[in-house]
């Protein structure tokens, strides 16, 4: 029998042991990628939340033409300015006002709807406004800032 005197190019040295430690660098890389993915997708998931919209802070828009304000009260009454208008006559009344002051597609129409009114009715009225040739339709909301409230029509 030939005595073995260490390893001569074969196998592992007698003092070598298996490393049982986890390599932390790839783990940290994977965790950071997951963190970035969750940070990007989290705001997209929150779109189905119950909302109570009519409150906002806004600034006054500069314009040469005064906008037309269409108001819908809590019982479904429609007003242009302070004058009541029948729903059937809304489109024609808006067109007459726009033709007196310029091109309907350049005029701005602000819609003020009571918070209690059904969303579907508001959208039907906005559709009628759009069908009359008005392209710039915006919604007004309540502002708790008294300085901003004074600037609203």
C-alpha cells in the first residue's frame, strides 16, 4: 500500500470545506427589482376607489371670451347663467348665444352640476352640449378657498 501524502492535483485540499452561506448580492438585486415593480403598479391599482369629487382648488383661466355656464340643480333643472332652460331647447339656446359672440367651437362651456344629481344625466347634457358644436367643455367644482371662490363665474 502506498501512503497518501496530501493531494497531488486531484480532489480538494484537506482543509477546504463547503461554503454554506447565501450569496446576498443577487438576493438584494431581486428584492430591489420587486420593490420598484410594486411602487410603479401600486398607484394603478387604486383607481377603483369610491370618490366624492366636487371639491378642488383651481386657478382662474385667462381668456378674452366669457364662458357660458350651464348649471344643473339637485332636481334636474337646467340653467344657463341664472335663466332656466328646457332640456329640449338647451342645444339651440347655446348655439344662439355662441353665434352672437363668435364660433361655437372656440367658446368655453362650464358645467356646474349638483353633487346629488345622477352622473348619467350630467353626461347626457354634456353630450348635448358637444353635439351642438362646443368642443371646450369643462366641469366646475366647489372650492373652500374664499379667494378662489370669488374668481369663479
